[in-house]
């Protein structure tokens, strides 16, 4: 009964204000902080493609647990994605409490925002709008990561951008995530007074500068990374679906093929020497005519013993 009364009046039986909204705000802030920091780390890991394809491949394998599982297991990535997706759903559900629930409320808010022209109020609106957009944009991305983690890699990710035409979604997702996350961190700092200092107004001005600096940095990094994946995707379009092979593995395969080719050449050379020794033992070259006859016999023996042999090039 006390919970029912508190639900209707927002107060407990004793007349005290409910602490539930404060607890919900706390968990909304906690999940938002986790997701914002996660997205920073995610952006750095994804941008490893700017260093090299091999480095990005190594990062991918690291998250697949290659350090303790031979070859890694993409299922580990699926588990991590499921955890992140769960936190996103919780955060979104908590954030929806503060969104306008009908057009009338939205109209009142818009009028209020235009009248007072308060920058923080405008930032809240941008955060609410980008959060709504991420319901759809992030869901598409996370579903692919959840169901096809094995496609993550230099070629797989690039093919998804170009061949699967996902780049428009990733472009919009980049803009939504970076604005939503940076604004969220700024508002968390203001709300909980993390860097307030002696002069709250001055601190707020500094925090806004830092916030826009962070936004610009990650937007530039994200757009550059997106362009890099698209470049690889266009170059790899004819072989779309082909898995990436790290340079070290390719060199190892080439070395094995070279060793096998050399072994075949050594065996052929040994056989050649054996035939020459067998067919020309005891021959003493005397005069030009004998030399010519010996040369003819030599050619005939070679033709007879090596007919049908085709020397293959390395790697054929």
C-alpha cells in the first residue's frame, strides 16, 4: 500500500519525498558515464586501421581472446556486445522518463527554449534528439556485431561499409554518438559538481570549451577512420567477403612454398647429376668431333630422361 501511495503522490506514508527519482537519476548517470567512456575506447580501437591493417587485425584478435584461446573466439565479442546492449537499453529506458510524452509538452519545451535562449537547455534538446536517433542507428550496428562478430576485421568491416552500403548509417551514428556522449559528459560534470571549484560559472564556461574540443577531436578522428575503411572497401570490392590474412601469415606461406620449390629443384639437380654420371662416365674428350658427338649424346640423354617434366614457378 505504501508503494501505491508513493506512486500516486510522490511521497511516502510518512510524508517524505520519494527517493526513487534520485536513485533513477544516479543509475542513468552511471550507465551514461560507462557508455561515454566505452565509446571513447571503441573509437580508438576502431581507428587502429589508420596505423595499418595488420594492427587493426591484432586489436580484433585481442578482443577475441587470442592471448588465452588459440586463434581467438568471436563468441567473446558477442558476449561483450550483449552486455553493452543491455546497458544501452537500461540507460535509454531511464532517459525516456524526461522526454516530452506528447506534442503539447514538446511545444511548451520548444517555446521555452526559444524564449530563454539558454545554451544548456539547447544542449539538452540536442542530446535528447541524438539519443532518440541512436535507438535505430545503434540497434542496426549492434545486431550485426552480435550475430556476426567473425566479420570484424580490416576487410570485413570495410566490406560492410561499401559493399553492404552501411556507411550512411555509420556516418549518422558517428554524429549522434559523439554529440550525445560529449554533451552527456558535460551535463554529468555540471549536475554532480565534479569540477565545480570556487567559481561554478567560470568552471562551466571552461567545461563547455573542453566539451567542444572533445567533440571536434572525435568527429575528426571518426570521419578520418570512416574514410579509411571506405577506401579499403572500394579497393577490396571485387573480393568482397574474403577474409584478411595478416602479413606475417602470408610471408610464412611464401616461405613454405619457397622451401618446397627449392627441395624439388634439389631433387631434380641430384637426378640430373646421377644421369650425367651414369651416361658419361669414362668419356675422354679428344678432338672437336668427339666433343660434338658427346654434346649430341648429352642432349639426347637429357631429352630421354627429362621428357614430360614441367618446371613450375614459385607459388604456382
